[in-house]
């Protein structure tokens, strides 16, 4: 969503950067990493069109794209054209279902408790 928010921000301010510059950069960069895909709050036709334009170009130009997600491709709320491109571009690697953030928080809390209580 940060990518789409950055594009939207160009609509409201004079930055010298336009939306098409950012989209073109995402299309052309050698390695694009799309983190937490599928966590977008609301799917819109503009998001779908932009995502499709980027992914279709990258697929056709054989550019490396990495996706991370807690969803399977089938669970993504994107248009089928986008999901089919992701499927063609991705090799799913299943990670163990661990609560990494919860484990880190627990360890940090234990460390803080030791510091505060001298335990």
C-alpha cells in the first residue's frame, strides 16, 4: 500500500514527481519486492489497473519480482488477471506458521521485566 499511497500523494502536491514516474520505476527496476501483498484494505479499479500494468510489463520483460504474503494466490482479493500473472511469476515457498511478532514481543517483554525488576 505504501507504493499506491506514494502515487496518490503526487496528485495532491507539487513534488516534481508524477504518478507515471513512480509507476514506470516499478515497471523498470531490476528487482521489485511487493511485501504483504493482499493486505490492502480496499481493492479499487485504479489499484487493479496500476498493479496489472506493473506486473504485466514485468512479466513480459522477464523482470524479477518477489512477493510476500500471508495469503495463497487464490486467497488474494485482486482481479483474476493479476492473480494469473502472480502465479506465472512466482514460485510459492511455504514458511512455517509461526507467530514471529508475538515471539519477539514476548522476548522483549521478558527482557524489560528483568531490567525493571532485577530478576
